């Protein structure tokens, strides 16, 4: 059975006190739940990673992700953080290719390919983000855009590496807008992503990889999204800053 994940992408939010309060509240509420096949992942900014690894280390259902890393292994890259550093403090996942980084930092698929490689070589599990812009959906090029993001950023990987990965489909038009993809739109794109992986690799690998949905996911719509056959959880932005609502999303993943 594929693992379900609910990932809290805090983006560039929270002061030290807010971060500590938020993670403490999430941890205490998650502790009270019966969780089988769901992993909760918290992704704060770099400065809180070590503390959050510490605060979550006693809960086997909670892990930590970084939001970015350098494409380089180590060396004279002032201001950068390496995947090896992240791995050495107990970070498990790495968000790669979030649309905000593709847009604001101009990250290309070929750069993301390098980040995927350094992450895997340092035992971080990439959560590789893909998704089309509104104009691409309107022009009905959304499938080819997503396929291209997968092709150029991921499909150089051998079978044993690709099967370790998590993919997140985040339509750009749904991020932070309050406009969620419908369950049907999410399901058809997730099914498409799985079919592309199946063609490139094989059906077993395609069925192993967890594919998360992200984009205005909230306590009210999570259940319908997570009930879709090919949706294996969520990558949550804004609502992950509200402990009670985020935990409701986790509960939706548990019950679907
Ligand atoms: P929102 O949940 O705020 O739409 O953000 C989604 C996202 O970008 C998660 O990575």
C-alpha cells in the first residue's frame, strides 16, 4: 500500500516563538491520533529545522523536510545550505522545485535535476513539485507542461532511485488563491502522472510512488481530494500555519 503524507510547507513564515508554539501544538494533537499509514511532515525555514527535528523526534509519524538546498555538494557557496548539512541534522525530506522557487528564483528543470541528485546522494527524499500555470491550463497544455517537468527533472533517475521519491502536483493557479483544483481535476492529473511514470519505468514503480496534491488544500476540501484513488495526501501551505486546521487535514488523510 502506498504511504500517505501530509506535508506542512510553512514557507517564509513564523518567528521563533510562533514556530515552537505551532509545532508543539501539532505534535501534541498528532500524539492523540491513531495513525497507521500516514506520515506527517513539517517543513519550516532552515533556521528552525534543528529545533523541529528535536521536538518531533519521539513521534514516529512525524518527520521534517527542508524547503530547499544547494545543488552543490559543498564548498565556496556563501549563503547556501547543502543537502549533506540537512541530512546530518536529521532532516528526512527535501521539497524540490516548488513553483515559488521556479518563479522567483528562476529555478529550471535542469537545476532541479541537480538538486534531486545531491539530495538522493545524501539520503534525503525529494518531494518533487510539478504543476501548470493558469494560462497553460487555459491553453490545454497542462499535461505536456507537467510531463516535461517530470522528464527534465526526474526521469534521468534509475529505477531504484525514482521509487524512493515523492511527487507533489501543485497547480500554480491553486496556490494561495483559495481556488482548489476539483477532486476530478486532481485525480485526472495524478492518474496522468502515474501513467507517465509507468510508461517510462513500469507499473509497479508507478504504483509505489506517493503523489501529493497541493494548492488551497484546507480542512473542508481535504477529505474529498484525499478520497481520490491517485491522491496520496497533501502539500499544505497557508492552512499548515493553523495547528487545529492542519490536524483536521491529517485526520482526513487517516480516514481516507
Ligand atoms: P497553499 O496551501 O497556501 O495554497 O499553498 C500550497 C503550497 O504551495 C504548498 O507547497
